[in-house]
C-alpha cells in the first residue's frame, strides 16, 4: 500500500542549510511545525563541520537538535556504511535517557530508509539491561549509530571479548560524538570513562555537548575535547525554566507533608500525571509502599530511584505511557528524560542543589506546553526562595497552605499503626528517616539547611517511627513533639509478606549456623565495620602489652608512638563531643586499606 508524501513543513527554513527529503518527511510526521531556538542554532552549525557546546533550558528540544544533524551527516557519505562501521556515538548519563533517545531515533530512521539514502543505517542501544546476544545481533546487522550510557560503553570497550574488539574497530570511523546532559555526565563521576572514549575516537570528528547548565568541569571538557567550538546559549528571556511553567512554593511543617501529599494526589493524579520528587532512594521506596497501604483508593502510584534494577525500566515505561497517575522519584529523573504530558511536579523535599531545582521543574511545561510545579518548604527553609532567585534567577510564587487546602486529614496515627503491624514497613520507615537526616546533614546549602534547625520530633512523626533510632547526628539535638510507642516490641512485629518472611528466616538460620568469627554472611558494610573494630581492639591490646603501667616497660615507646597515642585520644574526645561522626572516627582511627599490624 503506497503512502502519500507528507507536506514539507514550511517553518523549517534553516540558515545556510538545506535538509534532505528524508529529514523533511520525518519532521512532518512528528508534527513539528517549526524548529525551536536550540534546533535553529545548532543544526546548521553541526552540519557545517563545527563543534558545538550548547546550553538551553530543559525541554527545549535538544534531542532533535543533534539527532537530525547526525542522520544528515551519515546519509551524506557517498559510499554506504559498512556493517563494521559506526558513524555517530551518543552518550547519555542514564539508561532512561538513552532509551528515550533511542526511541526518537527509531522514529526517524524509517524515513531515511524509505528515501533510500546512501548511508541508511541501524542503531545499537548500550545500557545495563542490554544482553550480549542483543549487542552481537545489532553489530552483525550494522550499528552506524550507537546510543549508550558511559559505564556500559566503557565496560565493553575495555572488554577482551570479541564483541568489545568489534566495537573498538567500529569506533575508528566515527564522525560525530554527542554528549547529552554533559554537565551531569561529569558530576556523576564519568570523566574517566569519557576520557577513555575520547582516546579511541578519531581526532577529525565533530563533537556536540548539550546541557541545561554550564559548569566549570564542563568548560574544562570543552577545552580538552572540542576543536574551536561554537558556544550556543539559548534562553527564554534569560529564564532558567520554561516560559510556560508556573512555579509555586508552600510553607508546611514536616509532619503535615504526608497529609498534603495524599490530598494533592487525590485531587490531581486521577486525571493528570504528577511527578513527586523526594530526597533519597529510601524515602521514595518507603513513601510509595506506605501510601498504597494508607490509601488504597489513591490513583495509580509507583516509585523509581537509582537503586532499582529489575523493575526500573518497566516502571518508567508504564508511567510514560499512562494517561494519569503519580510517580514518586529521586533526582534520577530530574534531568534529560522526557515524560509526556506531566501536568504537575511536586517537590516534597528540596533538592541537594539549586541546579537540580531547575531540572526538576523542567519535567513539566516541555516544548512550549503549560505546567505547574510546587515546592514544599518547612518554616526554617523559607530563605531558600530568595537563594533560588539570586543563584538561578528563578522566581517562585508563594501560595498559602490554607489557599490550597483548608484542612488536612491527620494520617500520622494510622501510619504508626501500619508500622506496628508490618515489620518490613517499620524497617523501611527507619531507613527513610536515617537517609533523610543524612541528606540534610550533607546538603549543599548548609547555611540554609542546618541540621540543628530541623524539628526531629515532627520529622520522626512524618515517617511514622515507633521510636527514634540511635544516630550520632541526633546525639546533640533536642527532640520535641515526638512520643515513642512503648507498648510495642519491634523485634516481635511479624513480616506480613510471605516471601520476605521466608527470606529473613533463612538469613537468620544462616547467621546462627555460621561461627561467630565468620563474617561472610553479613552485608559488606557491617562486615567492614566489624573488621575495623577488631583492628582497633588489636592495636589497643598491643599498646597495653607495651605499657602495663611501669616506667621501665614504657621506655619502649618512641616519639612516634606517643604522637600516635595522643592523636587517638584526641579523636576519642572529638567523637564524645559530637564534633565528628562515628564513620569519620572509624576512617581516621583505622583508614581503609591500612596494612598496620599485618
């Protein structure tokens, strides 16, 4: 069945560039009437053999700004691309973003095949979820475009297997390298992987760096990896957020956030998509489980975070394709990924950096659409609004809680009751609380987010804690507004989930069967802590043997031993006064990798 050619989009008249019929057909099929500012600026530059470093607000169409030039460049080669050649490599910081780019590429490629471009080509997606068989099949078919995460690509390039050798050989013909969300690639510690990749690519290539923010590390990479780059900065009236975004904040106490969230989701998530950003993976995991038990009548609700492995891909795909519902997430979804039709972004907790605030808000109001974002702040955090204005140039409008909801249902007692009946939920509540306190202690804006200003009692109530866990961070802090549950034995609370109950029973059996000195059954962090404690005890016993109390025996101590002993005493004093944490004490007292007394 023949198809009528789509009309050429009249608005796509780019300076000094004539797009191919395949590109025009793809643009018309995708429904883009005119290029966005970043597309209008970057496509001609890349097609005229320029290196580009582009900064544009989130949701401005950066993906098409590099995919179209990539396909145009590859299709212009006179001779067809061989099966063992790769012409373009696109690196993205997360698997979700890489799959999203691959999905857009899959929509564009058929138009180039239909027009029988000489360089028509296939693609290879390299993420953690891709099997070796899938990679081999794609390479055998021909992977002229590679979309990858840096770690997966680096692992394969360093591999001695035949697949790694084929990929290393294919990269010798690369003409274009694109680093999407380039600043995030550097912030997440991928610089060694990027350096290794750059060393394997031809020097005479084009490079495109695309990001929503500029950082010092990114400027260093531009100087090192690009040849006379053209800097492109596309702004919307100097705003760092989309023009269609309404940015709000609301003052609320910690123990009222859950009540607010339930009411908010009941109102907005039934017919719209809502993204809920929280501070840590443990908070996201706990909140989703607790909400589903608290309010079974809530709209569809799921969670996604960086520690998820098996379900992360399916959860993301389900939320991307649904018409309404809520997704509780961490900053793993703050950047790059395009979730269609998100109407609301609710920031239950402030982000670790002001840049993340911009990226979180950018999940809505994308590509000219309208959207709304709301940030919940505790009373002592209100100065953050002015800090956002000065640091990021973002204005956030205050909305009174009474204007949003005149009254909220107190879910605290019900949440505590759930935790007192289900051991797993109780454990998750403690993990979430501990992770939140540590998130607060390590916050980038320490002058605004001070741990001593945090109302620990209200926070513990918000997480439904039965009693406070022992933490070095809480030792010096006053605790008010919290009543521990005294008539519940936490150790006797059952696991309601059968599979969890069987797993924990098996772990307990293994623990009892193992000799006391055998640490192999313990988690790595506990094993390391016990080993370091034993090393400290051995050192203390050795010193005791040296100095049983007499002056004559003490003569064996030299100046170095005395200095070390004085240092250890000083560390103990700092620990008791709360000036250092237990982890800092452990690291200073017995550093990792120490071979002392071996």
